[in-house]
């Protein structure tokens, strides 16, 4: 129960494209900020041009960038092993900032050897700079990718609100998908939709056409977005990879201690129900029996 109350970051923040964009933006932002702030810093040893300090500047920048890239690679590689809460994500990013601040402190004490400041003062000073150089671009990048994700509009259309010549009691729901430009890409009646499957950064929508043949449509989107957009409908999450249209479920059966759903299409293999979503699926069947 406690697990369900945790607020996890959106999965797209740990995807390759977003992490690469975040590192690139943070690196460019840091370079510009440091070049502007160097004249106002009393312990900065950064130099450009032909000098000994330039070599140390390049070395520090390379090591700091390697720390950022290595951190993001680990974050990407572990994205499917465990979800990350907002606190964990913040702590992870703060760890990068502290590590790079410590690296700067070592370089400063070793290279510049300032007499008027000790290592602690230098570390605290660098911590502020590192927080500005990385914390701000991380926040901006996160907001930017959130806006992009929100532009992938997926919504449920209730056709009872549309003028039609069908009988009033006939109420059809449409599953509609739009691209980033708001262009309608797919509209499927709930009577023809079977399930939605996650495929890395994409989803596959499985449905039957007007000939009754099984078709699939792929769109770049998160399965979590589908789950949130269709909350309260007949589309139920039963697995980390599957959302099923319960109207198409023919049998719920228990096999080897776990449940699975049999759909009313013999060409579709049984869809597993994991423990995380078992209660949600069973609750649906209990409500249907009332």
C-alpha cells in the first residue's frame, strides 16, 4: 500500500534522448555561466588560451563531463530495474553536484593553492556554483521534456456527445491518438480495441479492422500516459507492459498461482496479470458481477 503512495518521476526523464539532451544543455549552460562569472570569482583558476592553467581547465571539464555522462548512463541502464521517486532523482542529481564540487576543491587546493581560503570554504563556494551550473539546467530540461510529453495528446472521446443518427441508448467510446502537432493519427472504437502494449519508448495499439482482422498501430508514447488518460474507463492496467480493454476479455483464469486474461480473439495469446495489478483487475470483475 505504501508503494502505491510514492510519487515516481515520469519514465521519459530516464530515456536516452532526454538524458542526452539534459547533459548537453547542462554542459553548454555551465560553460557560458563560468565564462561570465570568472571575473567575479576570487578563487577561480579557469583559463582559456595558451597557458598551464588552460590544461588543468580542460582536464577538469573533461572529468566533470565524464561524471555527468557516467551518472546518466547508470540512470538509463537501471530504468527498467526500479522506478525512481522524485526524492531519489533529486538526491541522484545532488550527488553529481557534490561530487563535481569535491573535484573542483581538489583541483583548486592542488593547483591554485590559495592562502586566504581553506578547503571547506572552497568546497562550499564551489557547491553554490555547481548548483547553479547543473541544478538550473536540470530543472529547465525537465520542464521542457514535460511540456513535450504533454503535447502527445491522448484522450477518450465519448461519442454520445456527438450528433448521430444512432439510437440514443447506443453509446460508443472512441480511443483516439494524436501526434505532437495535434494531428489525429488513430481513432478506434472501444468495441474493436483489444489491448495496448508497451514497446520501449512506444506503444502498440492492437485492434480489429472492419474485416475483423487483427491490426496494430505504433505511436511514440508512454503506457503510463494511456493509463492516466483512460482512468475510469474499461481500459485496465494488468501488467507493466499491457493495458487491456475489459470489454474484450472472455475468461479470467488462474494458472500456476497467477492470473491471466483470455481475450475473445483466438490469435491473441493470454495476457498475464502481475501481482501489482491483480487487485485492480479483480476489483473490476467484482464490480461487473454486482
